[in-house]
C-alpha cells in the first residue's frame, strides 16, 4: 500500500473552505482578510482539470456557501457586514460559471428532495417556503409551523450520504483496534503532545495527526500514515510548522483520495494505491 501524489492546489490567500460536489469536483474558497476579498476555485478531482480559479462573485467578501447540489452552489449574503444573520440566496452554476438566479427575499434553511427550504422574517414571526433549485421561485408556502420544519430538517440531515468519506476522530489512548492504539502510543512515547490525536483507520490505512509542542511552545501539526498490515510508515508531512492553537480537520479521505490541508494555503491530494 502506498500514497501516490495526484494534485496540489496552492494560493497566496488562506484556504477558508473545501467542498466536494456530487460530480467529484473540488470547490475551494480562499480569503484575503486584509483586502477583504473572497475567491473561488474549482477542479475536477480525478482528471485534475482546472475549471476556474480566482473567481469572485458580485459580492466580494460578505458572502458564504450554504450548500452544493450537483454543480450548483448556493450562497448567502449577510444582513449586515460582520453580523452572522444570513440574507438572501443566489445560485451559481459551476459548469457555466454564471449566477442562475438571485432571491433577496428569503434566507436558506436546508435542501431536501430537490427543494430549498427557506424562511422570511415577518413582524409576527417566520414564514416558511420551498423554492425551486433551478429558478429560485416559490414552489409552496408552508406557513409558520417551526416544529414541522425542524422535523424535515432532521430528516434532510439524516439522508445526507457520507459513505464516500472518512473523517478523523479523536484518539484518547484507546480505540476498537489494539494495533492502532499500540502504534500511536509507540510513535508518541517520547513526544510532548498538545490536545488529542486525530486519526482515520480505513481498510488497513492508518492516518493520524498530532500537535507537538516545540521548543518555543509553538504547536507543530504533524501527520503520519501507516500501512497497518505491514506496520510500516509510508508517509510523513508537517501540516503546520508553527500553529498558535490546535487546528483540527486537517485531513480526510474521499473515495480513494487522501486530502490534506497544509499551512492553510495548500491542498495536497494523494491517491491510495493498494
């Protein structure tokens, strides 16, 4: 078993968010927090084809990603800059690189059954609606029953398919696999570590990262990958040389790809070869 380097994305700005579409596209958000600009980049994960890079929306900074369905990305703006309340929804098509529709009247809640569930603030409370994914037009008015909407939201969350993903979990010294516990303990026995180790044990491949406390009390985020069948280290990388705080979620697996975030400015992708 080995890791074969497949692709690297790097940017002068900080990687803010990574999303993978239903169509195996890597959608990356980077931000320049000083000049207050948000940029978006998109690549085909398996062909490595660049679809676009450095793209900006009409709203340059005060926006965020709500969800992605197929090749459509749903964004929100903010009611006021630097305030958390979301305002409006606009749909961006990755394929055409155009805004499909823009609806300022509603705020996003969730996606379910090819509909967008939204709400509109009224003086007497919230009104709930469904919108068409393709047009942003109202499909149905759902009234004011928040309890019913919350049940639908729970159903939507439970229906999301994460079967292609493996995300790290915390390791506090023991797990369901004694071999994993022994290997991690042996690797860290002479190292001063801050916080918990994060690990993925997937089909004989063990990935784990830890924050070693450096000489100047800085945190050094290190990742190690082992072939569990052979008990052999096959990859090592420093993900952050000098972190100010514990930084979780630095790696995950999608299908047969290992995806790493390095120094908050690089995304490195490896193919798992069995």
